[in-house]
C-alpha cells in the first residue's frame, strides 16, 4: 500500500518564510534554510518551496536561497513561483528541485505543461491550483490568489493532467490558514476527476484534520500544511504515529 505523505510548505517572500490567512496578511516566520533542514531531519516526506510573490511581481524565482535550501535537505523538493517557461523549469531543477510547480505560468500558457512534461517527464510537472468558490462555482485564481481567471477549476485541473501534469496540489483559498480542516468537498471533486496523485493544501489546524482527510478521502495522496508545522502546533512524527494508529499507512 502506498504511504500517505506529510509535506510542510515554505511560503517564501524576500528570502523569509511567511504565512497568512486566505492568502492575505502575511507575517514573518523563519529562515527557509533553517526550517527546511529541521523538517528534513524530523519526519517530513517532502518539502514544498513557493516564492509566493514572483508571479505577482512579474519576476523570476529567487535561486540563491533555493540553492541553500536544496543543499541542506535530504527529502524531495518541489519548487514553484514565477515559473513561466521551460527555461524556468531548467533553472530551478539545476538549483536542486526534484519537481516544479506551475500555476500562473500555465494559466497564461497551457502548452508549458506539455512542453515541460516532454522534456523532463510527467513526474516532474506539478500543477498547483489556487481555487476559491465564486457564486458556488470552483474558480481558478492566479498571481498568488489575487486574480480570478474565470476558469472552472475541476475542468482546468483535468485539462492540465491530460497535458502531462503528474501531480496536483489543490490549494483551497477558502480554507487557507483558517485551521478548521481541509476542504473535503473541493478535494473530493478533484480526486474523482484525475488519476494522478492529489495533494491537499489549506485548512489544517490539528492532527485530527489529517486523520479526517485520509479517512474520508482515501484517494488523497498527501497532506500539505504550513503554519501548524511552523508554529509547532502539530509535530510531524506525532502526527504520523497517530495516523498509523488509525490504519493509515505512513513512513515512520
């Protein structure tokens, strides 16, 4: 049986890890290098690094801090933020990333997904979808959750997978940072639409939220969170032991 993955997320702005609520009100947390090393040594299965303002500021992802993070960890690293071309894929892969996450760049140029998948393999291409309910419809947002693309999210995600994305990170803007649990309705819709791994992001507040996630939605492959891990509210090894006690397979 495939083990469920627990993935901390480093939202990086100006070289520092930050965290907000519903993608707004960012506050400083820590050094991404120190935090990344800590997670690598304390039970995280993978790490996600987002340069969260690269797309909105229309610039390339900061690579100096990324190289430092990559060289200090021993777990798979997914990197996103300001990924607009296959040259951007190449650059972050050369900095030590194992997978590349694309959102706004794919919205602008969907063929980026198929091009990158052809060059680097499907397993390297992650579609990161920032999704929010607008009048009862799941809509895709770009530029760090600032811009409503008007696209229906489930159809967009399905299209991205058809074009070659090998993994989906579903970021629910509605539950981001609220700590009231993952967006199970939204996740269920995505899991039923695609056959690639789906990572749940947005809403984790306690260990029970992860237990509920994997129990109610066994198709979900991983749980991603930021603030509950950054502020010590959930210890990753304690979380994994609790999941294991519920019969949920994890790497201990």
